[in-house]
């Protein structure tokens, strides 16, 4: 990770140094893959065979629903998912009543009422999934200075996308090498830039009870939650692939037609 | 189009391909326009925000409140006995938009309707004490002089229809949800 | 452009309109039956028409995006995500707009290189070339400001870096930068003025395009042989010949656009763009959009702030002197064997600069980048004049219509 390389001719160098100083002072070593002491390159990860890859790829509804369970039971205690509303859960195969039931497990702040007071009420389908924190400052103070990033766009916001997230979630099983100096409060993970991460190991065998009887191994949960987060990043992918096929067929035929017209128009010219 | 050899049936083959290419282009442009036009329809989050819950306890008999639902005013009136009787009596009067009072309320005491004049979209008067309520004791639209009765039905003036009743349910005796 | 109406229109409504407002003869003279076009124009000449289509697509999709976009530092990121998630077909409109911009630049680069290869900038088309450069610079400004609007990390830091270029100006640089920002750093005020300009500049480009097309029609387009039209035997009407020829290219353009939009919509994007702008954290490696990379590499290769900015500006401005540094009397590169080789070396140099612009500036790449920058300028200042003097061009054909030996000069 090349962080402190100066860019000649730009003010950016000093801005960047300043920014890095602020980051270090705040003790944030967790943000956006930018780590102050990220001397070591992160390990390469393998490409996983996701069902949403390819020209006809679609999300796997069962995996998405399991992934939501993992998010809710494991990730949601620290990570917000602020761009997703409960109504969106209908898109991943929950019935409207199931989605309403999920929403009713949450309370959201609403108001002001007639007296001008804010009040709590049960969440509805139209509400966003509430964040576990009131704001970023609370999130940092609870998490030892590290800000757990919002997960709504995490798959698109990381180089490597779902493969990186999947590798990272599976990357906790290894012990740190003997000569590796692990900072206090950090966990070793070879896939994270700098190989140490503020997020402690999140997934353990059977951390989640799947409704469909799937065995909740760490790898299974990592796959499901990555699948779910890929959907959260790009919920329109299914529709996009479906429509794309029709559009491509139409355009190829149209271009073929144009080609024929051109050939016939120019026939007597050569 | 340049000339080309004619087939036996009098239609040139180049003509056919030309017409097909132009037609396909026009169809394609039309199909491409639809997403653009459709994008101006209400977005999914707007459609989802379509219900409002209202606590009725603070409203006294003979009082009205105005609440906002989908950005529009909704009139909620706790009608007096006299108003209810008047509304029922008016069922037999000559109405431009024939409707029974019983069909316009779920609980006769509570009249819930969208407070937008069906003429050109102004907000009728009659919600607050002291406002003109028209010749039929209900609401009066100052824009073009439409008179509504105690059931919100149009009685006189240019408005074509009665004030619209939104979809709503009583969650319990003192709470309704509109939408 | 429009001469006196010299064509009898059969349709009476057309005739009625034509008598009062001669738009039909204007069209016929501009892109129709009454526009005599050199018969040997190849497919590379279609890019001008493609660019017009691309500009129209950008303007239309942009107008619809603007109906939902919120130009404030607080609201921009979320409003873009709302377009992507909740607005009907919003994702498609936005992906067409963002990928359309990339293809727009791909087409404009091919268009410019075509002009350079066939000598389209030479007398009497110098002003045509100038207007083209102005359009290109306007496009770069528009694209840059459009990239800032989603207010992701790359947006914010691109805005910071580029506006900081102006601080290199001696004495008044800092004041100019603050004036550009409307504050003491890139913020809501900056975003809103960028939005305002991003909305209006495409219409300026559209106007400049009309002037560009007008200028083409004064002496007619250049052609692959680079020799002037001598008579009617050298030309054919634009319609139906070139309309049908270029429709094929439109089809290919749309297929490329649809492939990007529906299958790889974020291929040209950067993952940091999906992080909300954060003024306290700079991304590890700031990379501009691919179409700025060669110029970005030139900017970085000079180890002095002011001179870097001067080189950056100079790399664009030097295009203006092209009609005079090219000393050859022969227009088309097809008849210039030495120039042809240097042309392709120049293309390779620009691609190399693009690669270097995408990499962190360090070590050997920094040195190679400097050499490539020097070569970029040398191509204009040294190589072109020398080649023009010393090269012995191939014999030119008598006319466009004359059959050419060994298939020289494109089809």
C-alpha cells in the first residue's frame, strides 16, 4: 500500500500528510483500507464462483435470506446498513408479512408529536434499517477508536468486491506468524491491508440458526452474508442482466439490419 | 432513396430493408424513451411512505383537524349529532355526485376525507371555527365557490365530485391509519 | 450551409414549411442529399456523427438525473444512491450517463487521432481544428465536474487535487483557489457551482458543435487521400451513402454502450467512489478517470508544482500549433511513410503515458513518465517540422475518383 508517496507538483502531498496525521491522532486504523502503518501488501484472494457472476447471473434467494440472518445476528450489532429499508427485504424473497415481522423487531425514532417530543415506535416497511449507533462519534468511542463501516455499499466499495469480503471473513482462522507484531486490540487477518484488523473474528460455527436447515459453518455463513451484501450494494443486478440480454439481442439485430442496408446502398458504388 | 431493381411484385428489396431499419430504429427509440418517462413516476421510497397513523383522542366533538398524508391535507372531523342527522337527511336531496353518507364514513362520528376541492385543487375552508362553511354547513372552497355539505358532498358550484375519501382503517377506537 | 432552395419537394406540407422556413433544404445541405461528400471517406469519418449522438444521449440522460440529484455535500451521495435504488429505471439512466461519458471520450480520442493522421488540421481547416480543441477542453471540464457530483471519495479528492492546480499560479494562486471553492476547502459551495456548470456546459458544447459542423461545410470534409475535391466525379451525396454507412457504426456504439451499462457498469469506476466523501482521509492512490490519465501523467512528471501545471496546460495548448509545426505539403498520412511511423509512436507514447498515469508515481515509472512527457512535446516541436522537411512523400493520385494503386489511402 503506497500511502505516503509524495505527488510532485501537487498540494496533495501536504494534504495527504495532514490527513494521515489526523487519522493517526484519532487512532483510526480501520477506515477505508487506508492504514497508517500499512507496510505489508494484503494477500491475494481467490475468485469465488458467485451465482450473480456472468451474463445471466442472478442472486440466489435462499442464500440472500440466510445472509440477512447472518447480518442481523452477527454484523448488525456493530455495522449499519443505512441504505436498505425493510421493504427491500421483500425483493430477496421474504413475503410482505415476514418483512413486516422483521421490521416489528426494531424500534425507530419518529416525531415530533403534537407536543413537540420525539418518540419511539415500532419500525414499518418504509423505514430504513436502524443503525446500531446514534452517530459516528458514538461508534468510534464504543469500538476503541475504529469506525465500523456502513455495509450498504461495502462490496462495491472494496477492490475485489465479493471475493475480497469472502476471503476476509474466512481469513481469521490463521495464527499470526511469529515475527508479526500485532498491535494491541487488533486481530491478525492476512487479507486485510497491513494484515491486522480492528474487527475481531465475527463468525463462529453455528453462530446463526438457519431456518432452512443449512449447516451454519463459518464458510457457509461467510458466503451467505457476502451474497447478501453484494445484493445490498447492487440490488438491481437481476433486472439489469435480464433486460440487458433483451437489449443486446435487439441492438445486434438492428445493427445487422443497418449493415444490410449499407451494403445494398453501396452495391453499385465500388 | 436511390433507385434499385424492382421485384415482380413491385416492391424493391432494398425498400423492404430500408423500411425495416427505419421501423426498428423508431421502435428502439420508443422503447428507450420509456425508462426516461417512467423515471418521473413516484420512486419506490415515495410509494412506500404512503401510510400515516393519527391519534384521535385530542379531537373534541365538533372539531376538525388537518393532517398531511402523501403531501396532501386530510380533513378529520368529529361530527356533532346535528351534523350527522343533517348529512343523513341530505341523502335524499338532489346531489350532483350521488352518494349516501353511510358509504362515506366507517364510524358516523368520524368523517375522514382528502381536503382538496375536486374542481381545481384548492383547499376548502371550514376546518377552523369562524371560517365560512358554505350554504350547506360543511366546507366552502373560496377559489371558485364550491359548497360542500356535512358529509363533504358537493352541493353547489363548479366542483364535479364529492371530496375524496382516502383508504383508512381504525386500528382501535382512537387511532386510524390512512393509506 | 444552406443555399437557396433548389429542390422541389413533392409533399405539400413540406413545401409549405420550406417556403417559410427552409429547414428541409438546410438538412439536405447539411447531412442530406445535397451535401456532396468525398466518396472515399472511411469508417473513421463516422466518429463525428457518433460524437453528436453521444452528446445528445448525455444531455437527455443528464436532464432526467438532474430531476433527482441533490447538489449538497450532505445530500449528494444519498440522492445518487436513491437514483440507483428507488427511482424507476434510475440505475439504467445513471449507468448510461456514466458509461456514456467514457465512450464519448473513447470516440473523441479516435476522432482527434483520425484528424492527426489524415492531416485534417491543415489549411484551410485550421479553425475547424481549433473549434474541435475547444470542444475537447470543454468536454474535459464537463466530465471532471460531473465526476465530482456523486460526492464519493474519488469525487472529493479529484476536486481537491484539480482545484489545487490553480494554487500554482504565482501570487494570486491561493486567492483563485479559494474563489473556485467558495470557501476554505472543497465543500457544498464547490459542489453546487460544479453542478451548475456541469448542467450548462454541455449546451455550450452543443453550440460549439454546430459551429464545428458549419466549419466543415465551408470546404467540405478532408478525406483519406487528403487531396481536394476536383469535381462532381469525386463526390457522392451524404444521404443515403454516408447516413447508411454511419448507422452501422451507431449500432456498434450502442452495442458497446449497452454491454457496459448492463454487464460491466462499474468496470471503469473506482471502488473508492462508493465511499462517501471524507475530507479527513485521502484514498491510497488517487487515479483520475481513464480518459484523463495521459494528461495526469504529464502533470505529475514535472518535479515542480508550477511547471507541472504549465506542462499540463501546454500538452493541450500545443494542439493549437499543429497546423504550423506540420511543415509537410502533403495532407494525408497515407502518403507520408516516415510520418506514419512517428504517428504510431506518438499513439504508443500517449498510451504509455496513460498507463503511467494510472500507477503510483515511483521509481522507474517516474523516469519513463518524464521521458514519455518529453517525447510528447518533442513530437510536436521537433519531430513534425523535421519530418515535414526531410520526408519524401509518395506520389499523390490525380484525384479522389482515380483508382489508386495497391489500395493506398483506405477503402
